[in-house]
């Protein structure tokens, strides 16, 4: 019975490009603790040293289609290689809107483990789902807030204006 649940959990996981966002929604201590478990089990090397800084955000104007830069965002990146028991190297990477390089490295480790389904990767599924659930709750909350500010203009124009008043 446990196998169908696990298969169902894997199918409901967010796509890989959403994993860093899901993991950022979870407490950073939990993410780091999960990564430390795999750092003890595997040899992990930095391909690119974890870095943090500011990135310039680009947005395309909807009317004219021109790029403009509304401001800077915190950005941390990391790339790692993981040596598995079969002596094969696997890659993991993360680029997150956060200023903690160590957290980006932890997420890169988890990305490599999950993407390559290395031993014990299943232990990370509840962590990912926890992040997904938090993001879904935030989206639901935002949608509810937007609904409270919705204005119904359908009744406009049904009344004749009296210019003689």
C-alpha cells in the first residue's frame, strides 16, 4: 500500500524549476538539515562557489514591448557535483531570490539528489510538498484578497444622467 502513495506523491510534485521556490517556502533550518544528511552520505564538490549579491530585474513593457529595469533583487546561486556510490558524478544547482549563499548551496545539493533520484531522495518529498502547500496557501490568500477589491462596473450606464440638475 505504501508504494501507490509514494507514486502519487511523486506525480503531484512541482516541476524541477519550481523546487527552489518550494524549498524557500520551508524553514531554512529544515532545508539545511536535509542537505547536511546528504553531505555526510555523499562526496559533494562545489562546481561554482556559492555566491550572493544583487541581480537587476528586467521586465518587458506590455504596451510597447520594451525592456525596463524596475530595480534590484537579492540573488544567490550555487552549483554542485555529487559523487554517488557507483562512482558517477551528478549535478545540482540553485538560483534563488535570496541573499543567503549557504542556503542556495543547500538547495543545490537537494536539487541534485532529487533530480537524479539518489539513494534516500524519497525523504525529501515531504519537504517539497510542505513548501508546495505553503505556496498554495499563499496563492489562495492572495486570490481572496484580490476578490475583496474587485469592483463591479456592470451597473454603470444603466442610469440616465441628468444634465439639467
